[in-house]
């Protein structure tokens, strides 16, 4: 989280200059500091040197693709929010980006205002300090919302900011069946037109990380619930 006297830094890694320029303009108007790189290798260097607060990452980049940048970040313990941006409208690409640890996925063409809104959501997740219902335990899983930590039998599990907020929302509504549309509105902050597949992929990622301790249950045809095993 940036200090109160510093504007959040958003890094754009995009090889199409007109798109990068439009995104920079809209983000700067929204009050962000913006840095731009046009190839994957320089993008990864900028991630490590500039420590941005959020990253808009094109998938198809020269030098190194966006999913590889994200994979290296997560492998190195960097959980900066990543919003993938690509011209590909293929579900396989969307799922791959989220499985690599992405927090969101934007398909070109897009509205620059929508991108700004999603950046705000991603930063809100990463900077959340809400402590209502601070510690919740279900079976072997303990979630500390104030510290933004998840433990399985005392061992900390690394989650992205979005994965954490998804698990927190479900665990703070124990036994309640939450629809995918409702999760999109409450966790991501936008309407279901974005695609409920995003929810499914994030749930799958949380389950994979928590293993058989995961409290998330699927209610076929409806959505998900969190229940003690």
C-alpha cells in the first residue's frame, strides 16, 4: 500500500503505443502515476525496479509474454495486482492468465474508463484494511482479515489479493449459497457481463492452494458456499 502522501503507481506493459497512450491518459486523469514499457523483458525489470502498486499486462508481448512475467512475479513472492489485457477472446487464454496468478482479465477492445474502474477495484483489494469479523476459522483454515493472512493448520498460504477477498467473503457468510453473479458484484465490483468463468477459475485456484482443507463447496447450478468440514 503506498504511503498517504504518494499517488499509486500503475505500470502498463503494452506493445501497442496508441493503446498504452490512451490508458496512460485516463489513468493519469484519475490521479495515478503511470509508467509504460513496451516489451516483456523491460516490463519485468520495471516490476522489480519500480515496485508498482498495480500492473496492466498485455499477454502477447515481444521478448517475454505477459503470463510468464506474472508467473515469475508470483514465484518470487510478488503479489502486486495484475490485470491481463489482450486482444485474444479465447477462454483458454483467460483461464491461463488467471491460473498464473492474475487478478483480472480485460479483452480488447475495451473502454478506458472500465480499465480505470478495474484498477481501482484491484487496488482496493490489495490495500484493504477492513477488520470486520477479523478472524474466521473453518475446519483447518483460519483467515485473518486484518492481517490479510490465511493459515492451514498454522502454515501460511499465499493468495493473490482477489483470491483472499473471495475466500474472505465466502467464509464471512458461512453456510450461505452465493451466486457467481453476486460474487462478481461483491468481490470484483462489477456486473456479471464480465463473465462468471472468472469466479470459477479463482475458486479453483483457492481450492488448489488450500488442498483438502478448503471450506468452499460447489452448489451445482447456483454458486458456492463456505462450510466447515
